[in-house]
C-alpha cells in the first residue's frame, strides 16, 4: 500500500500556493479518507468515505457491482480535475488515459525523484 504521508508535502504546497482550493479525494480506504479529512478540514471533496475493510478487492461482503460503479465514477471525476496527484492506483492511471491533458498536469509519486511540476493557475 502506498504511504499516505507521501501525499502531504505536495498537497501542503498546492494549498499554500492556492488558498481556498479544494482537493478531490478518490480512495477506497476509509482510514486514508479520515486522515486526509482531519489534516485538511474543509478542503476535501469526495463521493464517499472509503471502505472499512482490509482488502476492498477480495472482500466478499462488498458488492462487486457497487465497487465497479464507484471506481468508474471516481476515474471520470479525476479525469476532469485540473491536476492529478497519484500513487500506485490503476484508477488514477486510467484517469490519465481518459484525459490526455493530465499528462502535463500530474505528479506520479511512485516514480522516485520525479520533480514536482507547477500546479495550474486557478
């Protein structure tokens, strides 16, 4: 699992450079959702609060249809964002394919040493 703390510095920098901006959070992890809501009160937008399970993909108690629909909606929303900050998520990667302009407006945290490109002007 990608460490949540790796997202803090880029988000902190973005919010400092763009006060009043909002962050679209697409996560299936309820713990990540709660931690980001706590760290950035009032700045997080999200369709849900994640799933409280150890393995979202393999949990038989969760509807496969609902998980799939949630994933598609999140990918579409991310594709329409101004800037994309991503870890190892295939869903975030799919958003890049849906919106080629994000190729120049994203930061992939799984690539070590990748320079932080400037966020878009509001």
